[in-house]
C-alpha cells in the first residue's frame, strides 16, 4: 500500500483508534505507528520509518511541543503536524517556531488532514482557520487610543479625568493655560474624543485614571 507513513501520537487510546479508523479510508496516508506520549514517539522513530507525525499537545512524560522540537532535531526529515484541542496564539507560535509544519484542531475532517500532510511534505505550513485567527490577532493587537499620547499628554488627561480646568491643570503641572489648551486639543485629536468628558471616560476605561 502506498501513501505517506504516519505516526499518531495521542495519550487517549480512543482518539488514536478514531484517527486510525478515519485515516484508514485515505489513499494518501497509512498508519505505521502509534504512541501515547513524546518519549514513546521518539523511541518508535528509531525502529519505524515515518514520514510525518500527527502530534497532540497535551501529553504525559513529554508534551507535544518538546517532542516536536526533539523529533525535528533528531529526525529532520520527519515532519510534524500538531493535532490538538489547544487553541491560543502562544501555542500556535511556539509549535511553528519549534518545527511543526502545521497546526490543526481535532474537529478537522480527513480531507483537512490529508491537505495538511501534503503541504507539510511539500515544505509548506498549514494552520487551522481558528489558529490563523489567533495568530493574526497576536501579531496585530488592538491598540488603545491612549498609546499615541506622550507622557505629558497622559499627565494632562489624568487631571482632566479628575475634573480640573485648564487653569488648574496648568498650576498643577507648572504650565501656562495656553500650553494646556494645546495639549487638550492634541489629546482630543489623537484619541478621537469629541470633548473633555469623552476623553475623561476613555482615561477611566483604560485604567489611566479613576473616577
């Protein structure tokens, strides 16, 4: 029988049995080994020729991330695709940084796994759509409107939130009233606040000031 030689690594026998049954219908893959943890997987790789490992993340003795790293170091021709229930940006990034060629969630179909395996064997990376979303969000975090403010503008905004007038702010910070007015104008422009009240509410919501 032709097809990519696959090892399934998962600590739940029922999951391994289910994957074996699912992938047995594929003409592109054949299961040649199974393991219940990372250490067992490394041991079996010494005795069985494997093209790709489907690796769970949460494993006893040696987790999927560490196992992936060690497999890639000791068997550089063996690809690893994470197949897990864990979904967070740090997990996705760590897996890819440590040599995984893909990151799938366990709700994927046989066709999804076949697609990931083909791409991994061709040197490409495949991410589950939700993993892509997590990664994109971590690379492009939402910025707070306050991030654009200078330290002095933050000082002014904090005092605005305390209900101080421009004159009172000037006295507190040793600035002229005109200078404070300029800072207020800049704060409103950078934060998109319509007036001092909105700016003050933004400062409270962002934790810069308290009511």
